[in-house]
C-alpha cells in the first residue's frame, strides 16, 4: 500500500477504493457516534457488586481525545458511554434484564441515525468469539443493521484486528493511538478535508484480504485538553454508577471523581506489559498549563473532588511533574481535592522532592511496581530496580504516613518461576513494610504479551486477582493442595500449577495484608487500614476475612461496637459457606472468630500469635 492515488496527495489505493464503495452504501456521512462499550463480561456479572457501585466506571478519555481531534470538522458528533448507562440501569431498576442491553444502543441509534459509529472497549483479555463479549456483540449488532460504517478501536479491538475483520464484525479496526488515524480515515470517508498525513494502523478487509494503511509511525503530539469534550460526558454521574478503584471508594462513594493524564507512554518496557506495544516507544507530556486548566475546570465547574492518574509513568519527566503538582496545590487548598495513582509509579523515580509535592497537592496513595523479589526475575522482566533499591525507597516512604502505599507483586512469572523465587517476593514484601501488598497472578493481558504466557494456559478471561475471575468472587479449591502456613513447605524447585498458585496467592495475601499488616500492629494506622478494607469490601460483599479484619481494625481504633458488627457479618458469611469455614481453619482464623478480641492489646497479641505460626513454616 505504498503507491499513491491521484485524488489524495498521500493516500493508499485500497483504502481509497474501499472508502468509495462504502460511501455508495452509507451516505450522507455527516453524523458520527462515538461509543464506549460495556467494560465487563456479562457472563461473569455480579449484580450485587454493581449495585454496591463496585464496578469500574471510567469517563471515556480515549473517545474524548478522538472527539477533540475531530472538532474542526463539519460533522455532528455525539459520544455515549454504554458502560455507564448499563451500570446506571442495573442500579436503578431491580427488574432490569441485562441480556437486553443492546436495546440501549438501539435507542441511541434511532435518535441520532449516525452514518459512522466508532466503538471503544477495554475488558479483561478474554475469548472474544466463542463466548458473549460486549464489544463483539455490539459490533455484530451494528453490522447486522447494515446502516452504519463501523470502526472499532481501543485495547480490545487492537488485540484482535484480523479476527474482527475476517468475521466481518466491523469495516475498520484502528490500532493504538487514534487521533491521527481517525482523521486520516475520515478524509476519505467525508472528503471535507484532505490534509491529514498518511498513517499506518488503519486496518480493513477488502477483496478478500486484510489491508493496512501505509506511511510512517508518528506518535500523536498531544496538545490542548478535554474541556470542550466534557459537554458529552456527565462526569458527575460516574460515582453514582461505579468507581475508579479502592482509592476513589475510600474518599466516599458520593464524592464526584474524575481522571487526568500528564504523560502518554512509559520509559520502561517490562516483558509482561503491553504499554510499549500499545502506546509506542518513549514518553510524551501534555502541556502542563492545558492539563491544569482541565483539572481546574473539572473542580470548579463540575464539582470533581477526587482524581485518578491515567499515566503509566507519571514521574517520567520529573521537572514537568513537579511543575504540575506545584500548581495543583492551590486547588488542594481551596477545594480539598485528592488524587491517587492506582496504576502505579516507577519505584526508583520517587524522590523526597516529588513526594513532598505529592503530599502537598492532595495525593492519598499510590501503588509502586516491585513485581518480584529475585534478581533473576527482575532481569528477566526488564524491571528497573533491585531488591536493594526498592528497600531504600520503601524506607523513605515510611516518612509519609499520609499516603496509603501498595506494592505490586506478580507470582507465577512467565510460567517459569519456582516456589523459591516466589518466596523471595513474599519476603521482600514483608521487608518493604508497605501498607498493602497487591499480589497478582501472572496472566496474559494482551496478544502482544501472549508469547510470555504461562505454559499450558490458553489465556482465558482470567483477571489478575484470582477472586475476581468468578461471578461469586470466590475461589474454587482443591483440598489436596496445601493452604495457609503449610504452603511454605512446598519444595523450593516446584513450578506450581495454576491451582496451586491460587493457594499460594491466597496465603501470601492473607499473611501480608491481613494477619501481618503493619497497620494492625503497635504504631500502625488502623484508621487507614479500616478505610481501605471497607473500600475493598464494596467489591467483595461475601468475603468473610475482609469483614473480620475490618472488625479487628475497628477494635484497634477503639470502636468495639462497629468491630462486633463486622465480626457478626463475617460469622454470617461463614455460616453460609462450608468452603470459607474450611479456609478459616487452614488460615488459623477460626480461633479469632470464636474469641473475638475486645481491645487493642488483644488484637495485637492474637495477630502476633498467628503470625508466628506462619513464620515457623516459612
Ligand atoms: C485507566 C486504565 C484502566 C481502567 C479503565 C479505563 C477505561 N477507560 O475504561 C481500569 C483500571 C478499569 C483498567 C483495567 C484494565 N486494564 Co487498563 N489501562 C488504563 C490506562 C492506565 C489508561 C487508559 C486511558 O485512559 N488512556 C488514555 C487514553 C487517551 O488512551 P486510550 O483510552 O487508550 O485511547 C486511545 C487509543 O486507545 C485509541 N482508541 C481508544 N478507543 C478507540 C476507539 C476508536 C474507534 C478508535 C479509532 C481509537 C480508539 O485512541 C485513543 C486516543 O489516542 C491504560 C494505559 C495507558 N496509559 O493508556 C491501561 C491499559 C489500557 N489497560 C490494560 C489492561 C491489560 C487492563 C486490564 C485488562 C488488566 C487486568 N487484567 O485486569 C484491566 C481490564 C479492564 C476491565 N474492564 O476489567 C492495557 C491494555 C493492553 C492491551 N493492548 O490490551 C493497558 C494499555 C495497560 C498495560 N499495562 O498494558 N485499565
Ligand atoms: S513500568 Fe509499568 S507501565 Fe512501564 S512498562 Fe513496566 S509495567 Fe508497564
């Protein structure tokens, strides 16, 4: 596709031919609909968690950038977030049958009658074609109507370009960043402007073949902000329909939240991560003034009080970040804004100067990428840092009790990690002594990372967190496998199966975050612990250990009454679940349930006794 046609100064023949054909069938082409598909899998839906507002509801930032980039065109454009709308409906209407969700799309289509529909989606990596999937079902529904030119983009579509085109589920798939590509494509479809340079990454199927547009890869030069696009986005409604993560829930579920982004891309190229493939090499900054104006607008005119950072590498350009945070401080002072970075910060980039600015500008917490405790695995995944450098930063973080900091760890790396290496990760997590240790199982997250998937796995719809992969958010168990302290007797050179990995995950999680949590020990911040665990419980209403430990946290803070309420909730869940009763025995928690501590000292002593049990096995 490198030869140039006559009509367009830099166009590609097959794209032009295909666009001409489409234009015959779908005209006039002046109405564009941008759609965010539901971001969750309907066959793993948990309506109780949705009604607790525990599902993700992110404003459609990617589509807002597309809308902004299309703003100079003579088109009528609308942006609808079906993820938000389905969640809202499920919350508002107890009789709503979610199987009929595509009717919501029909309502939008009937009203607007768009000639071009562009759809975005991000779900867990899943089987897109043999099971119900929101993007696949939505595209099939649109194509069946044969009334619209259908364009798919965003992470899920970018992972399955050929699959979507070969099955005739859309006319175009746009891979990766979309601003330049959608404009180049619309040059052909609308013929109103022809001044966008040729760009690769536009895929379509024509004359029995999948084609890609030509040209040079050009990362989008980001300028301006999304203020104008917010007229399409009811940002005030998102907190009533879902959440961003536990940090947004910690700030109160009625607190209006939003997002901001200062950089696109990441300096690193960790082997398990899809960012480099998806966003391209290197980091690009937004203009600080423009990003600040957007935050100011959201705070002053739309009532947003809590933000989540969308950057993969917020600290990539420390001077830019420092300037941004410094100018955020007045908003913190005038409107008590808060922000969090659950997506994670690169540990080695944290400095005292940046941490001071983060504190002053309202940061309440963040995750840091540690991933592994063994040097071999850190090298294997190209993670910047060593256990020694991580310990140095973790020591610095102990001076900032205002932040609730979680370390991100992965176990089962590349299907090659031995139990001894996992144990190194576990021990490092204890040494770092952070507020939380987010252990996850190594999983395929995109096609780009699929070559590094665990041996023998097909890469199904598995979430990073094992308890989130089933609608009940419960783990299924094989009782022949070790669980609790006995996990530590697994021979060093074992390559654990996926089933055993789940038990290791549950044991590490229980030992570090609950039984051995620093905030449930003398000198810890039990108030922060309780807020965090209660934020988690919104997504895990049937989890008895979260209820139990929230109750213990309450007792440490002096609120025995609430502690007893939480204990009763835990007992109620246990009474209904033989499986949890079995696990409570294994984790040495049954005794705590029987003799629930009455005061702070009793909590400390009880947890020290159980921790000793884990330590002797370790
Ligand atoms: C915020 C975020 C989330 C949010 C949800 C965001 C949302 N809008 O729904 C949460 C926390 C829920 C999330 C979860 C997950 N995420 Co996430 N997430 C991000 C993050 C950090 C920012 C996304 C963002 O807003 N970017 C900013 C905007 C401008 O970019 P964008 O949305 O990608 O949009 C651009 C292009 O994609 C494209 N585009 C998007 N839509 C469309 C549509 C059309 C028609 C066109 C033409 C173009 C187009 O144009 C836009 C402008 O350039 C990105 C990393 C990153 N920095 O981008 C990871 C990222 C998207 N997530 C990723 C993953 C893997 C996940 C999970 C699957 C992880 C997991 N296993 O749990 C989950 C699954 C989500 C789920 N639904 O359950 C991967 C995707 C990799 C891939 N190629 O598939 C990314 C790239 C990070 C990574 N480490 O690799 N995520
Ligand atoms: S530092 Fe984080 S975002 Fe960057 S490549 Fe590594 S895992 Fe991905």
